[in-house]
C-alpha cells in the first residue's frame, strides 16, 4: 500500500495557494482576451483590459489577484489504496492554509463564528470535501473563493415538471440580480439534481471540469450554450464586465448533474468571479 506523509499535503496546499493567488490560469486569460475583443461598448472593453492588466501585474509583482484572498475550499480525491501517515489530514490541510496566508501576506478573511465574527487570524479553517476513489493517488484541488461572488449563490427546489425554459429564466434572473456583486465576467457553475446539499456542492464542483471544456453530454452542452446565450447574447442587457454594462457577463457556464428523487429537481448556482483561482496537484 502506498504511503503519503501528510507533510507533503501541507506543502502541496502552500504551493497551490501561492499559484492560485498570483497566477491567473492561461485559459482564463485567453477567454478574457476574446471577451474583450468581442466588446463593442468602450467602457466594457476598457474594463476587460484592466482585468487583464491586473492579472499580468499580479503574476509579475507577486501581488494577489484580488484584495479578497478568499476562503480556501479544498477538494480531495483520495485513492482507497493509499495510507496517510503523520498529522491528521484536516490538520495538515489547515496548516498549509495558515502557513501560506502568512508567507505570502494574503488577507485573512475567516471568522470563527458567523454571528460573533472574530477573525481566526490565519484564514483557517478551510472547507474540505473528500471523495474516495479507486487507486493510490491523492489529488488536491484548491479553490480560493471570494465573499462577493459566494454571497450570490442560490438554490431553488423546482417542481420536476418545470420546463428547461423556466430553469434558464431562474438562472438568468439570478445572474442579473447579482449585478456587479460577483465581479463579472463570471464562471457560472450549476448543480442540477441530487438533494439540496448535493446540488450546492456540485454547483461548486462543476467548474473544476476545466475552463474552455464542453460538457461531454451533447444535451447538457446545448443547455450550457443556451444559458450562455441568455447571459451574453446580443440585445441582452446583463451586468457586463464588473457591472458597467456590455456583453461579457459570463465567461463560461458549467453544469454538473446528479441523480435525484422523483419529486425533486434542485437547481443550485455558484458564481466564480473574474478572479478565478483554482489549482490542482496529484500526489
Ligand atoms: S468577487 Fe472576486 S474579484 Fe470581486 S472582490 Fe470578491 S474575490 Fe475579488
């Protein structure tokens, strides 16, 4: 059985947080460049240019992509033929978070209690999701999630008789109502099906499929295209880049589905802001 010392997990979390904080992924920048080029509105075009410039400066100067350095969401895919040795897994992850936010001078945004609001001073704890999978590899994905975009999350438990048009109407209205709050262009993640909790988690996971990818099922690829068209299509008046108007409200739509109860049709939304910060490593 393969053994991993959890010190490796701590150092991987540090590396992933560093990369995510300062280096916007190339595919995100390519997407923003094409959105900028498609803008006819001068303000929207200039806004996209500033977003691109911000990403270049962050990479060059090792400055965070955004002042909100985010909650740390960790997705772990743990091979079942693997054994961990050393500090407990959750502690190893949180140690990585504590060290990274200190080492890289990142803003610490986590309060220990939702009503008493005392900052933990470390940005820990992280929000950790573990899936047990076949094999002996541990894959860690770190997502840094800003409060502004996370606050625009939503869930609606539809009647299963709802039409696809009704679902698209709900999604489009949620994005328009969110306005500038999630700092568009957003990467819109949609969890369809499951239970209420599974739909919300899938809404966060959907974007992990990869920027620039198409849904493997043509039915859902078409649904993603229809949602995208509703948000960015000609004649649509969405928030546009940072809410200043223009076409580029969404930079991508990602749907993740799950089996569901015969009486249920949950639709959950999670919005990733233009500071898309997500990195992955296999150990
Ligand atoms: S929503 Fe994103 S870009 Fe906007 S302030 Fe929050 S982290 Fe920064």
